[in-house]
């Protein structure tokens, strides 16, 4: 264990990479099957804050190094921090992941256990391999659920199946998880990289404002009323029509070409004397 800790100090426990608008966050504690300790919770929280404020990030992938997704919170490593403060970090990660405006994908190889599974469920999509396994292992550790599992599971599978998974802490395979609605796609291990690359490319090419509005509407609609949903849809659509992406979509349809979405604000804005100014991008640059 001392050798493991020494080697861990020499590397980042969270790897961050960008490629064509896709940011990948890789949990990097393979010797612990990417169990998340306090340092990694804090790094993950900070990385999600950074991603949420970066307009260049059009999709986000969460994955693990070394053939495992995440074996949950690291309860074996010594940590003097009081559990109350630890749970604040966990709760912050769950809320930040849920509120990110861009689509999020959990790329799951190997195990996704406890908080690790709930971390995956907090993403918009879950891509697993045929060998992936999942467990709400908490009660086997004398604990109850965290990282939003008590909210996520009943919404995804219904109350009875949620109780079964949480109270029996069974380990299930990827195909059963997909049948329950807890995994979006199951692919062979050798195919998961290419599959996720294609998926994120499609999402990153989409209209970022409309995708963000759609994601928020679905999240809110899952626990709201029809009246709330209709009111939210009306507000969101007004925002969408004020972007250049809506006009680009119509133009591309008429010209029989693929649209190029940039997330630009297109509505005219009043100048200092009340006159209309030229349109500007979200970054403040004038449109050509």
C-alpha cells in the first residue's frame, strides 16, 4: 500500500483531456479500481465547475483508468476529515454533474459500484461493455445510499426495483442494467472507444443552446407537472429562437446541407441611445 500511495502522489488522480469540443475526465486510481478519495472528490468537483463554465466544451465523458469505471468512495484509505464534510464534496459533485449544460456520457468498463454507479447514473447517457457489472453495494458496507442514488434509482426503474437493487445490493450485469433502463447502450469492450467517439462527435456537432435547454426541460419535467413543463418549454423556445442556430438549421434544411451550429446569440440588442446594435456572439465578438 505504501508503494501505491507513493506512486499516486506522483501522478494526477484525475486526468482531463479535450478533443474537438469533447472533454474527457478520467478517474485515475487504477490500483484501487478508481475508488474516489477526498483528493479525487475535490478534483472532480473543480473539474465539473470548470467544464460548466467553458463554452468550448460541447460534450463531456466520464470514465475510469485501468479497466474499471469506479469502485465507489474509498472507505479503506485513512482520512481524518469528518464524514459531514466528505458528504458535502459528494453532494457537490452530484449536483454539478446533474446541472451541466452539455450532454454527459459515462463510459463504463469493468465495475461501477456504490457511489461509482451513481456517478454513472448521474450522466445523461451510460455506455457499458458486455463485461461491466453494477452494484448498489452500500448496505453490504453497513451504509445507506449517497451521491443521489436514492433520487436517481426510483426515477429510472421505479420504487420496487430501486428497493431491490439498494436493499439486497445485488451485482447485476450490463444486459440486465440495460433492460432496467440503467444503461443506454451495451457494446463489446473492443468497441467502446469507437462507439463513444462517434456518440460524442454527434452530440458536439449539435446546437449547444438547444441541447442545454432540452436537457434542463427533461430534468425538470421528470418531477414537475404538465403545466410546469409547458411553461418551461415556452421560455426555452424563446431562447432558442434568439440564437443563430435556429436560422442556420432552417437554412441548412432549405439548402439540403448539414447545419453548422455555433451557439451564437442572434437577437438584436439595443445600443446606448436605444438604437439596435449589430448582433454579437456569446463571447462578445461581432458577427460577420
